[in-house]
C-alpha cells in the first residue's frame, strides 16, 4: 500500500506520543519512589515480530531491552495464543527480563479487529519482589533463588480480567504487597493507554497505514544508523579494564572488548572477559546488547528517537558464561555493575575515534543504595536510590558536578524534605565533595557527599558502588578522578567503622550515620595548562582548594584575595618546554 | 475606561474598553525592548486612550521570562541551611539527553560562589533541631553585600513547615543591607521539595530588580500623564495582582502574557455559554494550548520553564515550537519535518523579503493559496510570493516531490503537531475534546482552528473578535487573586478537622489582609479552598475543591467521592479501597472586580455579497487538485450571517479557514463559530 509520506510522519509522531503518554501514566499511578522519583522504568511499542517501534524511557540502561521480553512471550504463547486484553509478565534475567528480578516486564498484545497489530510493553523497577533482602537486591547473593520471586512469562491478565491466582501468589511473596501491586496496576494502566491510542490510529487511518508507517519508520532508523556508521573510521580498537570485585573476594575482575567498525557493522566483541562470578555483579545478554546500543547511539545519533532500525548495524559477540553473559542460576541482582563495565570499556575503546563526543572517565557506577529498617511502630521502610557523582571533562569544557551515571538518565535525586517526611532518616549534608582529584586542562566534575542519620530504632544499609578500588580515568594527560564509597559512622563517633564499595545489609542502630561519597570525574589535558583565570574562578566557587591549585596546577594563590602569588617551578619548566604563556 | 496592554516579544497590543458603551478599540505597536514602557505609552497614543480617564489599567508582560531566557536578570545570592550549599546549583541531578555523554547542564541563575550557608536546622514537622545562628547570618549578609549582590534568595530546609529561620535571616539582613531586596521561599511556596522551592525563590529574586525598575518607571510615567486608576498585572496562575504585589512577588509574572488569552477564553466562554473551552494561541514562533473546564482555567501547582522549576500555581499552558515562522527541513532519514526552529520576525518567512532563505509554514500557506499576499497585517507587510515558491522548491527538489505537494505537506505536518499539543492538555489530562469548543487566536490561530478541531473530534471552533489582540482583551476580564498553600500531610479518614481549620484560619487571615490592602470590601471577597490529595504511598497529587474553609468530619464522604472521581478522570483509574491522604491545603483569595460587558455585534443582512472579496484557488492535498474557496471580509459580516466552506474569511490581523463541509455562523458578539464537519460526515 502506498501512502503519502506526510501521513506516515503524522502517524509516527502519534506512535511516539502513545509511548510517551504510557510513560507519564505509569509514573503517576505508581506508589514506588524508584519509579515516580527515580524514573527507573521504560515504556515501548513493538511490532508483532517484537521489533521496537517507539520507546519512552527514563534510563539508558533499558535501551532496547523490551524486544527481548516480547520475543520470550511470543515464543512461549505464540501470536495465536493471545487474546485481546491479555497481559503477560516476565522478569527472567537470562531470557525475557534481561536485567534482574526487580525489573518486571509487562507485555500486552494490541489486537484490532481480531488482528495482532502491535505490542505495548513496559519494564519497571518494582521496589519489592521478595528474596533474601528487602528491596530484592543485595551484594551477597550466590544464586538467583535468593534474589526474589521469578515470573517466567506468565499471564497476569486474561482477556482483560486479572488472573487472581497469580496476583495472590505475588502478594504473598513480597514484603510490601501494596506497593508491588500498585506497580503492577500502574504498568497495566500504561498498557491500556497505548492500546487505546493505537486503536484510535487504526480507526482514523486504517491498519494498513499503521503498518506502512511502522515499516518506513524502521527503515528510516536504519538509514540514520548506516549514515552515521559510514562517517566513523573503519578498523579495530580495543580496551581492557577491571571491575572492582564480586563482593566475596577482593580479586579484581578482568574485562575486555574489541570494537570493529566495517562498512556494514559495528561489532563489539567481549570474548576474553572474566567467567561469571559467585557474587551478583553478573550481567546477562540483553543488558550487554543494550550497552553496545547505548554507546553506538552516543557516538552516532544521540538525539534520534530509538526504533529497531537504529540498532540493525550493531552486533555483539560474547560467549555464554562470562561476567556479561551469566547463565542460570548465577546471581544477577546488581547486574548494572557488569552493564556499567561494558559501557565504560566501549567508551575507552571508542576514545581514539570519538573523543569529541565523549567526556573522560566518570564515577560510572549507578551507586545503588538501599537503606531499610523500621519505624518506631515497627512498620518496614525501604529507600532505594541511585546517587549522583562527578563526570569527566568534556571536549574543551570542565566536567559536570553531581549528575547521575551513564546508566541513568532522567533520574532525579530524592529531595531531602521528601526523604525526611517519608523515612525515619535525617539528611545531615548533601553537597559537592571537594577532593584533590580530577585535575586537568579541563577539570573533572565533582562528586557528592550525602549523610543519612538513622532516627528509627534499627536498619540495614546495602550498597553496590563500583569504581571503589579503581578511580575514574583521566584522558590526554588529565588526572584520574576519585573513588566511590559508603561508610558507617556509629552514633557518638566521628570515625568510620567501615568504608567500602559494597555493603550487604550492614546493621545500623538509632543515631548511626551512613556517609555516601561519589567520585570526581577524570580530567582532560595537562593540569599545568589550565589558565590562572580559570583556576581563580575555581577557587572563588570553592571547587578547587588552594592546596590543589599549588600541587596539581603549579599556581599558588592568596586564599583570601585570590591574587596569584607564585608560579611553581614545575609549571615554569613545563611552560618553557611547550612555549606556553603562564 | 479600562485599558489593557500585552507586551510581547515583537508587538505590544493595546485594547481600550469603554465600559458605558461596551465598545472596544484595539491596535498594535512595535515593542520597544530597551524601554518597554515607551511602547506602552505609544500604544496609548495610537488608540487615543486618555490616561486621566482610565479606571483600570491591566498589564501583561514577558519581561520576566525573557530575563530568564537570556540570563539577563539580577546578580543573586542564594542562602540555605548549613550542609546544603549545593542544593540549588545541583538541581535534581538528572541527565535529560541521556545518550549525550558530553552533556552540560543549563547555566544556573546563581553561581556556586554566591551560594551561602547558615547554621539552623528544622525537621519536617517544623521543630527546631539546631537553633538559628544570627551571628553567622550577619557574617553571611556582610559577605553578600561585599560581593555586590543585587537580590537575595533564601530557602531553608523545611521552611514550609516553619518559616522562623527565614524570617530571622531577613531581619538580620535588613539590618545589614536594607537597600537589597530579599525573597523568602515560604512567602512564595509553603510546599515541600527544597530544590523546586529554591528555584522558585531564585526566579523571583532574579527578576525582581528588573521588574521593579520597569513597573516603577511605567507607573510614574502614567501618573505624570494624569493616571489615577488601578494598576493591575496579570498573573501566571490566573487573575491579576496589584502593582504593589507584583513588585514584591514577580515570580507570579512569569506567564503574565499568555495567561491573558486563557482568561479571555474563559470569559468569552461564559458569555456565549461554552464553559468548556480549549484555547490555542498561535504566534510566529510558538503555539500555546490550554484548557478551561466548566469556566475555570486548569491550573498546575508546579511547572518547569526553560528547565527552571517553579512551584506556584500556574495556568496549565502547553507550549510547542510551532508558529507561522516554523521552518521546514529534511531530516537525516530523508523525511520532511517542520519546526521547532523558527525564522521568527527577523528574517521571518522567505516571503517577507528580509533575507530569509528557508521555507516556513507561512510560505507554504501562501504557496497553496490559503493566504492572500495583500492581507499581511492588513497590508502593512510587503510580501513576495516568488521567494516563498523558491524556498519551497529547494525542499521539493531535495525530496524529489512536487512543489504543491510539499507546500501542502508542510501545512499538514504542522497542523498535526499542533493537534498533538492540544491532545497533551486534553486527552492526556483525561478530558475528551468532543466535550469542548476550541477557541483560536493569535496571528495564526484562526488559520489552523478548523483542521486542529477536526483532527481531535472537537465539534465547534470559535474565532473571537480581534484574534490578534485577544490576550490583551482577556486581560480586561480579570479579578484580583492571591494564592496560599501549606503542606499539611494527614490521612483523610482520620484527619482532625480542627487542625486543617487552624491552617485555613491562618491562610484566610493572610488573604483578608491582602485583599483589604488591595482595597476590596468584605462583599467583594471570595475564598476558594482546595486540597492536594493522593492515595497513600503515591507522590503525584490531584487538586480537589473543598466545600468550605471550615471542615467537619461530615465533609469527608463528599471529599472522598470527589477525589476518587477526579483520580479516575485524570489517571484513568481509582483505587476505592486505598487510604487517601491530604498533602497540601490551598486557598485562593479573590477580589472581585466589576465585570465589563462586551458590545454585541450589529446584525448582518444575511446577504454575503457585500462581504465578498471574490474567490481563490487552493491546492488540496487529498485530491491533488485545486479547489475554489470563496473569500469574505470579516469586517463586513454581521451577527447571524452564515456561510459554508470552502471559504476564507479575512481581517487585518488574521485569516480564518472554513473547509469543505464546515459551516460558519457569526455569533452575537461578532465571534465566528465554525461547526466542524467530522471525519466520515463529509470529505
């Protein structure tokens, strides 16, 4: 069928609007702060063959993972086994869900006049799904059975009616059933909106026009991707790095990638990376694929809306059973550590050909934080949040202070006033952390310090902060940034009893303080080239200490007047060599 | 006599209403950016307004938002609780363009070097955990003065629950530097979320000096000219405020300009018995869409302008980059796109002959015959259709398509985008467009009204008299409004009405004092209480009108019912079994002004020949052929006259399209009422 190109454009906009509206609807109906504040969820429309049509999402970590979920539903039930109003759920990390058990995918077939025309799907981080730890993720699980309730592609709505047996099962296996069920209902509401909008498009323009529009949309996405691919240099680039540890031993985990760019493909080969580990830092296939897509997008067409066509040139190679492609029953509840490692590897490998589109190394880890405990009346609370940190220096610009990491996007911090109203916690400070790191011609941005004082009777803190042992990387002569950590300072003390990247349900008593510190980003270019005026501004803003100005930048200022007192010998010598003015 | 002036980016619109006769005079002059007051006074001259005879002068301005956009406001210091110096500069730490790994946050209105901390800490109940340190405050005040700061924004944690520390800071600061203005967060917003409240406070402080200077100057020039009436400013949240309030709380002026059109829509809707109205204001660069339900504009309690949040009640106006100057271009995938970039007023569309090379919406509309080259701003702008054709032809060659097809495509794509903007404020908020009329104004609104309405299933489009000046007309219809709010979290079923009533007693006292100082007697005051409510555990709230400012447990069933219904309407579901919470108590205090009457239009003769300007051939995309449209002069149509599409109605500032199957009737106030042929009915 031939349609005029403008109608196609108009339908495409309406499809994107349907995905966006589902996203808004889901966020507004949810009772989980991780969804409505942190926006840890995604909504998408897909073709009957499970190709992405449009998606709305708050986090890059979910880029293009929903097709895998829809494929697994199709495989199990077949298009013929679905009825109008059905909704299926899966959270299986190794196949359908693709991340960890907390991320539940809901999939609804959109059936118009008896014909399957699309799928509406969403994936959200439900706050509670049972398992050994409140919040359903922890750093000391050794098998998936400890990490929560598994939903292996099950029907939760049958022709529009809830399947009560499944809902009862769900409610009985989670710690906060009210919150969990509201996450389910929010996801269902989002699917119903998408169904209604697609039905309206079919009524207005016809099913054939919808199909034609989707086909051209995917072709267009592919064209954009191939055009961008053609502009990249051809060849191979490699990177190697380490993840901190798996939470059980101190052993660093080696990872590697080889990127090959050809006329046709962007190939990311992770062969040679560590085998899967006993701790839950393992990732699975869908997330690895998503990491490659995110980096491909960031260096090609970051602003073009996602659809299945955009990722056709991306090919991922990795044998099963690695840290990136863990197999059942490996624990995966902090899978984002492997996801972050994959992103950062690709980032480093791409640096020689795309550094003008990238910043130097950043604090990288989502810095997942889970503070749980009880109110004085015995009621349970669970606070789950990612942290913001320092970003590396961008091309010809200092790094950004206090932004969420690569895997997060429209992810917002939890306001101090909301936090204190909702939980028995007092936030004693929330500020930039001014360390002596990240120096460069362009500085790394600053990380954060956030102090939580427990005012309830008892609690636990669980954290998974990668880049605790290995700091964010500097580039082109810039210095590395600083590392991420969580400490516990007991009531009445000023000394940290423990300071680590990973804590597993570390016990807290009333009055104890948890101090979260995130890293500064890496610098770019030799710090001795940073102009004195820029440094004076840094001092005025309190972003660099006079001490660091002297030691890393070779300039001594009067801390009060900000007058330049002395150019240190090291800087003089450097300036002489490169013929630079001070 | 009432006069209103809407100062926009390009034009300053002036309207004079003679309250005895109901007659209105309207005109436009160029905005004078260096000294906007000059343009205002020129406007007065042009419409012949006698300054001494003006009883009410109502004014809307984009001064504040322009200062925010161009970062040209005051040098502001931000003062907060010790340990939280960075809360304002940090914002919510999100990365909206999430694949951009060299992303840079928008420039903050206050640099970190001007962010200060003072010891003193409250908890969320407003109880003092650490006392306020006045000595430290004095040191900070001195440092602020030393830095040459022009305006100070103060936001302490949990000040919504207890403003004592903010008030203590103000006292200290005024001792040190009485000449520098101070904005305290709790005066603008008594709602939790420290970043949003800080941002609101900073915006206020940022635009305060420039607004004060402007208003003071304008007022003194008016007074010099013999002005002795009431000077009112339109507010973002609807209604107006007095000059004195505007000087103190300019944060309420951010949407001062566009609010006028929505207020006008609500007024016109009441007059012609269409209380449900969608308003669409299409200018050269952008389109503002808003919705009026049962006579009241919809209000959001938090909005974001140019990435800067503001947590005070604001009319829900959705703006997209779609206007007459929207530029057509070919994207990476080889498809035609229109906007959001605009050629603006300078160089403007290609046909303006001011050097614009890119084809715009206006060029396309001219090319297919919708627009008359001799009727741009009543012939005040010279148009060269050949330049429009050349610009579109370049696109057509790039796309490998016909010239007329591309021109028609540009119009269709932008109309679809505008329909999308209306969908956001209607369908996505739970309202069905078939229950509304669409009131279109601004330079381009009348042109797109019929097709937007058809796309969404709106049955009736309204083109008010003087659509190019309609925002200014709306400003004449205001009441004086003060909004108050207090975060007050309590379960609904187990609420203690005495506590809520205590809050309302305080809020009402504030409202009464404010209205009395504005000069309103007791019989001219109205109080509208509402509560933001949610299901326990949710964060997003729904605003529910309350039966009165004195609540009793007997009111709970009614409030419960209203909440479930509103939640169902807005979010598509309700959870009847779940406990409900009140989060924020709100009170709107209204000072009622006498409502002017609009003059009725003279009756038409029923004979359209006198109004006819002949006909034009217009290219039709669906059939690929030309269709003959009859052309009429709006100024020669009278009440009751009626005509059928395909037709075009021209007036100096606007062109109204009546497509095949649509019928137009002139209403009793001269408004054009277009009955929209729905899809399937016709064509």
